């Protein structure tokens, strides 16, 4: 991973200790003048080990701050997997019982891989979350005769190839601050407005539109106060408590209806012809149908992963490169989890876990300790059932995503575009993303930026021919070609006939 010196906080003057033994260098928080100073030093003294055991208290510690990203991540996971399972169920004629049981199944599956990779063997790999941008593609995949197992397996295989070739980190290094900042601004703005609209739609559906206004306004005030008090890492739990509490007190209906239980852990059940998905196993033709969709899914990983890595770089103090998210390791973790989850019968399509990593970066916490807590929370939510009802209730869900993910992305995007020749590139990536989607906007603007047509001309002049136009050009052509094949370019019919 390249140096993050361009993104680090210049106000941090802590010196990197000379020894690499975390246990020896650790000091209790009582010896520091502030909590921030203690947390920053913890990030600086950690020495994560790749493909070797990383153990609690020997290589890292648990802090109260770790519970915040774990809680936010669990809420996000329940919501996103539920959305994917529900989209499939709607297309395949499966009922609510399928959705509930598959979400529970996925919560158990993901907990195992969180512990194995992010908590133990690859502590700089972000958790393998859910690929939200794929949700609109699911009806197209099903209509084309695609099979969820074939789709998931190909995503995992392509992701592993990209990770092994270190293609993910290469593309990240070729993305300028302006392009990345614009991408964060677009994702943050679109995400924030969509959640506000979703909350108002829910409130109008129960003839209590004023509840949405009160909840959002109260959340804005709370977020501003937390920013003022430098306690922004508490935004997710306090906003969920405030949003849910206010909505309930104002008369919004809510009840627990998902009782405790265990999901069916037998893959043969899920891939039976008359049980689970009721689809049986996929054939060769079903792998061929989902091929372009899988290529597109993995191509969309790089901008997603890059945004999460950059957010860490902006939030962490100086000299913490060793504990920052490694894009290629995250791809290994995500791809492995995808292959296993698809073989077992899960509905999830994976990507970097944004609802975890963004709050963790704000809280100035490394990946592994919060990862372990997230795994425990996911298992608890799946087995108990009741937390799943609360997590998907709109006043809780919407404010959690707004303050935990989308507003911080907006802040990070503005931070990245406040100096240098970055605003042109940022504006173009927002423009192009609005035309098609963020993957198109990122690939097109990266090509234009690296060619020197926009952005910093000096940066472009320093790039090799391969990095200036060959790699960005290939990425843009491949992505645009795949989008044309599956009908994602506005106004242009799909080249592949799904009829």
C-alpha cells in the first residue's frame, strides 16, 4: 500500500516508537492527557501480521469505541442482506420466511469469515460486507435466466484474480485526490438524499409525515453537537436511539415479531430443487448468462474499496500506514467469503463493509477488535431475531446510514477537494456518475484526469504511458462495454437479449 502522507493529519505530532512489540509499547489510557492521544498512539504502535495469528491483548486491544462501528456494521448488514434476499425473493416468488431465514444464515456465515480474516489472519483486511449497487441488477440477472450461485461464484473467482494480481491497489494508486473526492461527494449526497426520501415515504405511508421531519431535524442538531464536542464516533448509537425513541413517542407503530431461532445450516437444503431457493444447482449456460454481471460487480469493487481506504487515511493520525485497510487483502477476504457463502446457499453479494469501516475510522480504531465484536453482534442478531426487527425499522435504519456512512463520506469528499487542482476532476466524476453510475463516473474521470485533460497537469506528466492512458483506457472500455451488454447505459438497449 502506498504512503498516506498526502491524507494524514498534520496536527498529530506523536513519534513512532522504535520497537515493534505492541504489548511492550502499550500504555494505559490514564497516562495520556486525552482520549484522542491514547487512541492515536494505539494506532501508531500496532504492527499487524499478514497470514499469521493476530491475538487480542498481544497485538491489539478492545476499547469502548469498538462497539460503535460493530453496532453500525451489524445494522447495515441486516438491512443490506435483507434487501438482496428480498429482491431475489420477489423475482423468484419466494416468501418472507425465505428472506428471514437466509438473512439469519448469512449473519452466521459472515461472522466466521470476519473472525478468520479481519480478526485473526488479515487484520488490515476490511470486513467483507454487502455490495449494495448490485441490488438493482438482480431483477435483470433473474430475467436473463441467471442463477444466484453461479453469479456469486464468478464474483468470488474474479475478485480473487484481481486480488492476486494486485489490480485493486494499482487502480487505487492511479486515482487522483480529485477523482476520489468527487466519488465520495457523489456517493455521500446520493445516499443522504435517498435515506431522507425513504424516511419521508415511510412516514407518509403511516399518515404521520411530521415524524420524519422531527427525526431528521433532531438528528441534524445531535450530529452538530457531537461534532462540536468531538464525540462524532457516538453518532450512530445515539442517533438510532434518538430516531427510534422520538418516532415511537410520536405514535409510530412498532412491534417485535421475529422470534429467536436457528437457520438451516445445510447447503443441500438451500440448493435443493424443492427447498431453499428451489432452483437446484446451476448449469454451464447459467454461468455464461451471469458472466458480464460478475465482471461489472468486481470492477465496481475498486472505487468502493478506495473510498473506504481514503476515509481511513483522512481520519487517522500520521504514521499509521501499517494499520490502514489494505485493498488487495480486503479483496482476498471478500472473494473467499463470497465463494464460500454462495456454495453454502447464502444470498449475499459481498464488497468492502462501509457501515463498519467509516464509523471505525471516525472513532480512530483499527479493524480487528471491532471486527470481532461485529461477528459476535451478527450471530446474536441472527439467533435472537428481535434485533433484526429494530435494525430494519425506518427511523433507526435511515438515521444510522445517514450519520454513520453518507454524511461522513460527504465530509471526506470535501476534505479531499479543498486544495490543489482537484475541483475539476471532482465535478466531472459527479457529472459522469449522474449520467450512468459511480463505476462509469470513476473510470471515465480517471482516464481524463490521468491524460491531463482535467485536474493536475503536473501529476499527469509524471505518469508512465501505461499508467497515463493504457490501464485507465482498458478499464473504461471494459466497464462501458459490459454496461452496454447488460443494458445499463441510459437510452441504449441491452446488446445481450434477455428476452
